[in-house]
C-alpha cells in the first residue's frame, strides 16, 4: 500500500503537473481553424457569405449559387458561384468574389490554404496582396480535377480584426463561375493557453479532497 505521505504529495502535485504539461504543449495543439466555402445555400439563391463585384470592387452584391456545368469538377462541400443565376453575360472581364474573416488580437502563426476551380482563371488575393494564381489559359484545365491550391503563411498579409480573401475570376467567354474552399489556421494569444490551463487547474482543485487511489 502506498504510504500516506506519498499519496498526499501526488494528490497535491497532480494539478500543478497537469497545468505545466498543458502550458508545454506545442502551439499547434491550440491552433484555431476557420473554414470558408463557396455555395452556402441552395442553387439559385444568394450566398450569404460570398460577395461579388463586377466593377473592380467599387460595389459588392451577394454572389449567386449556380448548378455546376457538366464539365466542371466540384470541391467536396462546396458549390459553384457566379455573378448572376445563369453565369452568362460577362466576357473578357474580371469578377471579384470576396469573403471576410476575423482574427483576434495577439494571434500568431497564421496560414491560409485556398483550393479553387475557375472558368476561366482564378487569382487568390489576401488583403489586397496576390498570393497565388492559375495559368491564364482559355480551356478546361482550370475547372477540372485536381483543383489549384495556393497557400501563404506570410504573417505580414494577415491583420488583427477583419481580413478579406478575394478570388479574382477572369472570364474569357460564357459561361463563367468559381468554386473554392479556404482554410485559415492561427494560434491565439498566449493568454489563451493560460486560460485553458487555469480552467483545468480550477476543475481539479474542487476534487482535491477526493482520494486519488
């Protein structure tokens, strides 16, 4: 049987050891993830998340969810978007599809991954800075598998508060559309680690009078 003194020592030390272990976990364990997809609704409806501009960003309106052309591939969990319900009408034109996301004060290690199909060419832009683009070609290679994937982990492109991810779609001839999924990960400020550890410590403190063995 374990000596009484040893049991008391373990009981008293266990919460602090757990807190220490929590604070020593690698930051990636505490990373937060934001996922944004095109096509949040039913076909023919306005997407409440994605806005589109056809006048170089002067004005924005909700993008429209459209049926995928039989030639289009689709990223799982997404739907195709266009500036109107038909996806026809704008040729040799840029259309800006914009989504917003928010990062808290004190965040670190931000990363963004954008998977995209486009008819015809898509360019990824974060807060006004280009971080990836498809070949400027007028054929089906930009809207059939696999999707193009663009990433950035440049902390200078991310900002506290509201951020804007824009998919610049250039269309040669009808029809046109874009399909994408964006994943943003970041580590919150260090005080969040202390909050997690403190919560664990507080929960264990109320159990300190229960026998450990």
